[in-house]
């Protein structure tokens, strides 16, 4: 089983890192290994809207995203980790998601449906500084549509409110335990973790 943890936070050793490390710990407890990809360390150019992918299903830009396309194609589980910035994902995460337009085109314009789609699962791990009731709405919607483009079922989420300051999530012991549990659960094909309501 190929498990990708995609870290969209621009800040090292922050709250998103800590939670994803806990998810990886749970994966290890389940006898699997996860690969963490830190988007801020990669050169991912924003989508230029050229339309090339509409005809070919391939992005014309040659950068680190090219490797990520291959990794996404092999992944059985994908976890997107991002803090909330202005009620949405970070710039690093959004650039990555926008470049997945090529995969949307493969599915919806070129009819290239993944044969293994029924066993693929995606998850969201996100933190926000405030306690607003709708603070995760934009992030959740964006990530849901990403997983739809990837032909991956949105199977669960861990959303942590009220995390102000670097490392503050370490005081949220219940949520740290949930992150470990998410890592364990995503390794089991029939046990999605806390599927969110539509």
C-alpha cells in the first residue's frame, strides 16, 4: 500500500508537521510506511491556464509537479495537510491543487477513469488559529474537489480549531491521539476514519 502525506504548510516544525508526524506514527503502528512530501521544498509553478492539458491530459510545465503526478498515480491513500489561511488552503497547497487540473482533464474530458478507484481513499488534516464554526468550509470544499479529480474517495478528516502559534497543537492531546488513530485506520480498506457529512 502506497501512502502519501502531502504537507502544504510553509512553516517547518509547525502544527501541520506535528499532526502529520502523528498520522505517520499511526501508519507505522499498523505495519505500513508513509512518505511525506513537503510542498514548500518543491518548485511547483502555478497553473498558467494554457489549456494544453485539455487535449493531452498532461501539463506543459516541467517542474517538481511532474514527479508528483507519478506518485499520485501510484498512491492508495493520500493525506492533504494544510493550515487554514484566509479560510482556505495555503498558497503552496493551492498551487499543487491547481496543477492537478491535468488530472481533472484526464477524467472528465478524456474519459480516463482509474480502474482501481474503488479502493483509493483521501483524507484532510487541517489546523486553524480561530474557533470559527465555518473556518474549515473553504479548505474542505477545495480538498474534496481535488480528490474528485484524482478519482479518490474523500474518506475522513481531522480538523483542529483554536491552534494559535507554532507548536500549539501539542497541547491538544485528544487531537494528537486522533491523528495516530487516523494513521492506523487509513491502512485498513474497510475502515475509513470519521467520514464527514456532505
